[in-house]
C-alpha cells in the first residue's frame, strides 16, 4: 500500500526557552517542568501529541534542560521503592511518562528564535510532513485542535496553523493572520501573516497559537529566512513566504480553535490552568469547588 504523501507521524516540540517570566522558580528548573497539579507542563503537551497519533517526538532543548529528559526516563530506585510498598497507583503515575512515546532530543545551540529551533529538526524529520507543538502551550484534552489540523493537512497538502480569536487589545502579543473563509466554518485560507503587529495595524483578531502542521519544504524556506523581529528567525516570517509563494511549500490554512488553551509561560494563565484542570479532577474537584466558593466570599 502506498503511503499517503502528507501523512504525519512526527512532532517537534521546542523547549529551549529560558522561562524568565517565572524567575526565580526557573533559575534551575525548566519552565516546562513546572507542575500543573501533579504533572509537569511538558507531559500535557506530549500526551496531546500521542493522543493525536504522533509517537515519534523530537524535543529541541537548551542548557539546563536535563530534567526534561530525566522526566521521560526510568527511575529504577523510585519504582523499586514504590513496588516494595505496594503503592500501585503512584508506581503507575511514575512509569506512565516512560512509555508515552519515542522521544529524541537535540539542542538548539544559539537562541535564534522559534524558526531556528524548528530548523534544528530537519535531519530528524527528513522528507516528511511534521507537527510542531510549543512546549508552553497547553490545550485542554477535552477540546483538541491537533486531530483536525492533521486531517486538513493530509487531505489538502497545505501547511496548517492553529488560530484563536483574542481581544483586539491583546493581538500585539501574537502572530496575526489575515484570512479568507472556506466552506468549512472552522477552516480559513491564510492570506497574510504578521508577527506581533501594533493593535491598530492588525489585519484581524485571529492570533497564531502554538500548534502547526508543516510540509518538509518549510525547512528550505527557514534556511533562507533572515532574522526579523527581535533579531530572531521567526517561523511566522517563513510561513508568510509560503503564503506568498505556495508553489514552494504549499499554501497555508488555519484551523480556528474554539476550546480552552493556556499559555503556561504567563503567570496568570498558569494559575488559571491549574485551577481549571484541578477542578475537573475526580479526586480534587468537589473539595476545590467548595473551597473556591467560600474563598470568593472573602474577596
């Protein structure tokens, strides 16, 4: 059987950022290892990729990120201790991350931006389409966006980005898309992209969030992309080239995400994510709801 030319099996997860917004907590611990309830942020991202059928993962890391690798490795002495205690529940929780996926690691080296980090995946991805999941964006597992993006890419061969409506006053914090509608209300044709525009210059309030499905030809475009905003190689700029020259790497479509997404690199969003995820847990939700109701009376 001939393999579908745009079938995606690999995902790239850039995790080389310094996490300066969470200092001093991230002085010696990667921001992706900060826990939401009892799992680190990065595990939610890996579980999202696996749930979408992607089990070959490459993390683009940096200095002081060794704990990321350790988290997805075995800890034999801890497992032995829990086994001896007969604590099957905690043993399962510890072992679960070991078997989630086939995870590879490479360092970004120079911190030259997201586009440069994605480019570091070229030799691993080779001539295949691939997904990119930013390591500090958590998508609520009950409202996934990645399966739809993969389906759109495999059926059209277009690059696909996730878009989310944001308050116009916040659009300067994101890449922003100008779009045309299609027959699918959740899918749009991207006609232009601009990285972090001034609010008054933004073509829409559709922000690019941290999920992408890309053709391998995007690597060639990234290699030719000059540093842009902040002196970094911007993935948004490379995608704009694909928009302008679809003959090079296919055009760009956007899937509009209408679910819950948390920017765990932002302190307030991190707190919101912890509360929302905890309140829906069977072991914590009921007690937390009661506490929140009482706490709200004191504000």
